[in-house]
C-alpha cells in the first residue's frame, strides 16, 4: 500500500505543479502587460520597470492561493484518466486497491494541499499584497476611498468614537485623520485632527495633532458652548483599531488574514454595524482550502472510466469546466448571500457541499454500485 500511495501522490503532485506553473505564467504575463501601461503614467514619480516586476512578483502568492484548488482538480483528473487509459489503475485494483482505500489515499494527499492553501492564504498572500500596496503607494499616492476617506467606529468605556481616515498606505502610515468623540447621550465632546498618524500595537500616534474640546458653561440662565483648542506635537490615542481594520475599510476584505477578519467582525458587531459581508468572507476563507479535498473527490471517478485513444484531453477539458463552474458558484453564493442576508457559514460552505455530494454520488454510482 505504501508503494501505491507513493505512486499516486507523486504523479498527482507533479501534474498539479505543472498545471499551476502554467496558470501562473499566464496570469503573470497579463499582470506584466497591465503594469507596463503604468510605466508611462507613473514615470514622472520614479516608477520604473524593476518596480513593476517586483509588484507583479508580489502578486504571485495571491494567484497561487486562487489557482491551487482548480490546479488540483485538473492535475488529478489528468493522472486518473491516464492511469485508467494505460490500464495501470486496473492493475492496482486487481492488486488490492479497493475504491474506499483509493478515496482515502487521495484524501491524505488532499490534506497536504489543504494545509499548503491555508498557509499561503493566511500568511504569504496577505503579506505580499500589503508589500505590493506599499510599493505602489510610494509612486501613485496612498490608498483612498473617494474624497471623504474611510469611516470607522469604536466604543470604549462611556465613550463612542467616529474615526475618519482620508488615506492609508496599507501598512502603518495614515494621513488626514479625524477622531470625533461622543458620550453615551450622543453629544459631541471633542474633535481631534492630525495630518499624519501611525498605527501602533495598542494605540495610534498622532503627529502635530489639534484637539478641540467642547464644554457647556452656564452663565445665569443661558448655556453657552465653549471650545478649547490644544496643540500636541505627538499624541497617543489608545484604540483597538488595527492596521487590518483600517485596510478592511479601504480595501477588499479578502486581503485580510482570517484572524484579523474575525477580530474586525467582532469589532463591527460590538459597534452595532453590519458585518454580513465580512462574516461571509471569513467563512469563505475557512472553507476555501477544504475545496482541495472536494477537487480530489471529483477526480477519483475518472480512474474508473474506460477510455479510448485521445479521450483524455476531452475529460481534462471537462475538469476545467467543472473547476470554473465551482469558482463561479462560489462567487455567486457570496454575492447572493450578502444581498439576501443568508446564514454566512452556510453561504460559504454550500458550493463545496453541493460539489462534494455530486462527486460522492458519481463515485457511488460508477464504482461501488457497479
């Protein structure tokens, strides 16, 4: 059994690697062509060819994360179909490779692909995306959301804060920050503004901050509103709003790590904000690596088909269509779940559950029943 496992695992890993490299070459080629358009536009800011190539290289982990499940499907289908055509899989079956053992062998390899996909999506891809954003921000300006910037809310002890960030470099530095402080009754207490700020572990460091406090004074029967302005060269504002939370308000949530996305969900919920979109993305990140298992289950029935000469290409093309349809269904459920307010975990898990059911049904019909 160890020899059979080594044979199947080795063949599938080589095929998946070949398919993944081919897809990566195609995607990176389009990225390079797209970045060449920015050379002339950003040449005056010092953006050169080496910067474009570095930026394209930093997008590689993200492409690997997106392409690995479909590469697993295509590579596994090719290997299973080739073994069936050459009758090697028939020999393995006569040697004692039962259907359930074959399924277990593929799932063992699938766990390796699941772990690789998770590590790339959790660590390599977010880090590389942030580095690429920081590189681009040096030449085309910081990341912004329209002319008003991004708004965030935070609740502290007996205080509520509405924070506006006009621009962000994607890593640590912010520009044109305004912090509005309210009490539990909704009365405005102070406005703090700073042209520059940096995000620390448990606080923001506001540089050249101006703090305007508002107090009510009573003179006779009249209440007057008084303003007190204070200038600070540096001012530390304690907060739990991290760089990932600011980036999530500015960027797409799929650039966040799973743990940071979970903390941002909790942050939105504690401030009575709608977190549906981020909950769906969180569960999508949880279930997406498991799609590698689904792809291997989909590929196994191809080993039990009877092929004629030249039929492998057609089945591999069918595998490509199946992988693309899975990707489309995954995105369709994400948008539909957000619009229809479906249960987030079920919205994210539904495509994998549907394709797993179809694959296991095909496996039962073609292998176990027949």
